[in-house]
C-alpha cells in the first residue's frame, strides 16, 4: 500500500469528512513542517525528507497548498521516491511544467465548473466530487 502524505493545511475539512477518508488509510501521514524561514515548499520538502516515507507516494494537497507540488515533485525525484498520484482538494492549481505533474492527478471538488475542474478535465485528470471521495483509494499501480 502506498504512503499517503497530506500537506499541512488550515482547511477544516482536513479534520472532518474528507480527513476521515485519509484517516482510514493505513499509511496516511500529515506533514508537519518546522516553522521558520524558508518557503512553504522548502519546509514541506524538508519535513517529508525527515520522515523518509516508503514509496510509492500519494500526495494530498488542499487549496493553495497545491502550489508547492512542482517543488515537492522535484524533491521526491531527487530522493528517488516514486509519486503515484497527486490528490488536489479544491485546489489553486500550480503551473503545469515539463517536470510536474509526473504522476496521475485527481481533483476533488463540489464545483464541476470551477477553473480547476475545467482545467483538470482538459488535461485528462480525474475530477471527482467530495461525496465520491469516500470511495477513493490510493493508486497502488
């Protein structure tokens, strides 16, 4: 089973309905970066490296936290950790580059007309509603 890494977020859903799905995943870990100087992406990458998670990885990001994913993807490739899937909950989408995304992307939303949902569909990403997130399981292939 893959390790599920949940990026830190102030989003209250992390501690309620959507968070319950993550809690039911045996290897789910919420990343807890050290406060202090440095960018949010650098602190998140440092916290992940300190955990030394077992690949394959699934990375979950809520809202604006998704903006750190390109840097996080590079960090995990450098550490030779395979990312199998990115799950973005009501995200603010980072720029798509040659190096990101490097794995499957699932967008979780209740607004199928949101810019993130529309852009995700155009890119061939899976878009599911919050209510269907209970059926989600980490990609293990």
